[in-house]
């Protein structure tokens, strides 16, 4: 009998512990207590750089205020997957409040940061909600990570015909236009006009442009053919246009050549040494180096070319009398502070960093740079609190990856150059690893695995009233 009792008792204890744990976890939370007093750190921007800074300050005795004009962190490297129906918006964006719900020293404010008063140490914030007035948020340390925006090289009107894919709204606009093009081609009976609907032009052959063109090709050639009856979605053209002399110019020439081959296998035509000089509703005008131009009829154009710093960089530069470069990036010192203002740090896509010898560091506008700088800024705050000296920021380059399609990518890691499925698997693993939130990682992994096997794309909804053009998710380009 005793033999039976012992395991039963053990089981009862185990069940009690589990029930108690569940009850404890689900216990209603007490209302949030006020933030602990102390150093006030204000972080502008919940993108890659700002998010890392705040994460690293979660357990530091400082008051952190994170301000962003959006209420979510956007995983920009996968925005083009939303633009081509492979992923849904919620899978690549996470509410900032959810990320920091357990960090009691962090508060999140929704608002656009306007002026920065460096003397009074306050930033002014305009909430994007009607009837709410602007407010001033004081700081002891300010960390600004406002990122970048696409630049249309002085032709802002091109944005109407060639949306970019930096924000979720614009990505949904691109998805709408791509899906609309296939629907229109199915209905169009005139061969020339149908060809225009089935021609897609992606401007700019950096990683984003190459990824975007590859995804449109997969959609047209793998996913959609069985969905249409009157036309073949894969019969059109996908042009990747680049003014420079090769695609993926930030990669070594052998990987550019590999990318061109992989793109070609997918059905993407790489057009190099030709500059886009005009974009209108029914196509683009390309100019060769000898000055001759040609018209390409295309109803869908996606912009993946120039990038400029977010406007907050200019405001900061003006307030501090700091230099900006042609892309509007504000110059910061080797420790990421604004010259003459050690209480203000700026980082990520919106800055260029001075080197110790007085020159400029050549840092790429990629997520790892912003993330390392965000972590560095948090370390500076901690070291100053501890009265310790601060070393200059140093970027550790772990490599460069770009994907082109399923099983297609190029990688440059520690001097090793490779392409194809191995590079793609590496890209996949890294992107899933860095997605914020366990649920997002799981969903994206499941969706990619499923679409890899079925060659399908679930998020292909054409929402809103396509006939009148009033549809969900259309907005002007993001700053
Ligand atoms: C389509 C696309 C694909 C990319 N793919 C890759 C890739 O594969 N690998 C890679 O490493 N990099 C990639 N990048 C680049 C990478 O996303 C950026 O380098 C990185 O996001 C820079 O981080 P950041 O913190 O400087 O800015 P962001 O991540 O852009 O964050 C800036 C934040 O600041 C907020 N903000 C801006 N101004 C204000 C203001 N005035 N008030 C309040 N909030 C403001 C914005 O809402 C945003 O949340 C890609 C970029 C794009 C657009």
C-alpha cells in the first residue's frame, strides 16, 4: 500500500505546484506603479537601433521613455514579403507596448518628435491623435534613432507611380498594385496593354530591389499560373533596373554575378548602366550612358533606390550646428554624441560617424550597424552612471547576406563568398532568429515551410474598392 501511496502523493504535489504556478502567472496585475525616479533617458525611434538601446536599459536604474510615431516595431528586412503576399503585416510587426510590458522602468509614447531644445533638454512630441495637444518630454540623456526614408532624387512626384516599401502601408500599396496588375491582365484583351500590366519594373538593384524582383518573379511563375485562365501570369517581364554597373554593388563582383545568374533563372532581367529619368502611370523612361532614352511600358513600378536620413536628423543638426551629408545624415562623434552635446546621442541610418582620426567611418545602412550602435548607446549610459570611461563605438562586421528567392541567396562572411541554398538557409535562420516575439518566429517559420512545399502565398487579398481606388492601407510615403 505504501508503495502505491508515495507516487500518488508525488503526483498530487506536482499537480498542486502546476496549478499554483498557473494561477500565479494568470493573477491579475496590480496597476502600474509610477516609474522609479532617476536619470531620464529619452529614446526616439523604436526601430532596430532604438529598440536595442531600450532593451539593454530595461534593468538599469533609469527612467526610459521610448517615443515613436508608430505603435509597433517593424522588421523592415521582411517588408517586401508583405508586399508580395508571402507574409501578413502582423507577422513582421510587434507592438512596442507588448515588447516592454514587463519592463517597469520603460514607458512608451506614441507621437512624432518635432523640435529638440538642446539647451532646455526637452523634445516636443505631437501625438498623431486629433484633439491631443503637443507635449514636451524632458531628458537627461537623449538617444535619437529615427532611421531613414526613401528619396526620389528630387522627383517626389514619382512616388505616386512608384511606391517604395519602407513602411507597412506602402508595402500593402505595392501588394495591391501587383495583384491588381494580374487581375487587369486577365481582363485585358488588347495584347499590348496586357503586356504593360504584365511588366514589372523594380528601380534600384541593392538587396531590397533584388529581393523584391525575385519575389515578384516567384509569384508570377510559381504561385499564380494555376489561378488564371485567360493569360499566363509568368509570360510578362520583370526588370531590375540599376544606374550603376552591377546589381548588389555592396557585394564583391563574383557575388553580383552569382545574383544575376540566380535572378535570371527566376525570370528577372537585370538592366544595368541605365538610369530612370522619368516615371509615369504607364511606364518608365530609361537613359543609357550615351544619353539615348527608351520607354518601357509597365503598369507596376516599385522604388527601391535612394535613401535619405529621417527628417529628425536635420532638426538635430540644425539645433546643434552639426554637419549633414548629401543624404541628410547628421555627423556624430566616435562615441555617437553630437559635438558639444555629450547628453545627446544619435545612431542608425540617420547618422554618419566620425572616426578618431577626424575622417568619416564608412558604415553601411543596415540593421546590424543600428543594433550594435543601440546597444553601445545603452552601455554609454550605464558606464556614465558607474563613473567609468567610454570607448569609441566600433562596428563588428559579421558579414553580408541578400536573398533572391526560395533557395536563392548570396553571402559574404569573413572572406567566404557563397551563393544558392546554403546562403539562403543562413539568411532564413538569421531572419527568423531576429524577428521580435516567439509567436512571430513560429508563424513565419510555419508559413515559409508551408509555402516552400506548396509554392503558395497566403496573403494575396485585394482589399477595399479596387474600382474606385479607395482601399485599405494607402498612404503617402513615410518620412
Ligand atoms: C525594405 C527594406 C529592407 C531591408 N533589408 C535589410 C536586410 O535584409 N538586412 C539589413 O541588415 N538591413 C536591411 N534594411 C535596412 C535596415 O532596415 C535599416 O538599416 C535599419 O532599420 C536602421 O535602423 P534604425 O534604428 O536606424 O531605423 P529604423 O529601424 O528605420 O527605425 C526608425 C524608427 O524611428 C521612428 N521615427 C522616425 N522619425 C521619428 C520621429 N520624428 N518621431 C518619432 N518616431 C520617429 C520610425 O517610426 C521608426 O520606428 C532594409 C531596409 C528596408 C527599407
